[in-house]
């Protein structure tokens, strides 16, 4: 006679393994998205600063463009924090499935990210602060130097 309980346990382990793989893929996607945001941020902000420098030298102005560049940097920071928050939500889901705290195999992370605040994630992530705050400070120094140099 075949032991159905043994097969159900193996099937359950197999489903758990597959589900953990799916969650790992989501974590990897969020990490890749975050990396792409950082790349796009550096590329777009670098190009915008180059354009600003050209315009600033030609017209001895460009305060509005400088302000726009700082705002765009802050928006990239916010978007990167969003993907980091999603990644943390999937990591919490992974831990819950791995520790058998949930039997429902889903990719819904709403219960995990509803506990998080994106402002908290953006302001407490060391890597985000190091990248984007440094960018904003350097932009302000650069823009302030040229703006006051041309006005003074």
C-alpha cells in the first residue's frame, strides 16, 4: 500500500521550494531595478550637469535648470527607495515562507510593505544616503559656486 502522507509531504516541500525560487527571482528583479535606477541617475544627472555647465557659461545664468537637476536627483532617490522597499517586502515574504509562518504560497507583499514607510526607507538606507545625498550636496556646491561667481 502506498503512503499518501509521505507523497503529500514531498509535494508540499516541492511547492515550498518552487515558491521560494519565485520569491528569490522577485528579490533579484527589485535589486536589478534599483541598480538600473542608480545607473540612469548617474547618466541623466551627469548629462544634465554637462548641459547646465554649457548654458551657465554661455548665459551666466541657469538657476532654474540647476534647481530642476536637484529635484530630479531627489526623484531618483525616491524611486530607488521604492524598489528597496519592495525588495525588503519580498525578503520578509521569503523569511515567512522559509520559516513556515505562512502556508499560502503567494507573491503578495502588501502585508509586509504596509508596515514600512518609504520616507523611513529612503532616509535610513546607508547606500541610498551615500549615493543621493552626496550627489545633491555636490550639485548644490557646484551650482552655488557658479551661481554666486557669475552674480558676484
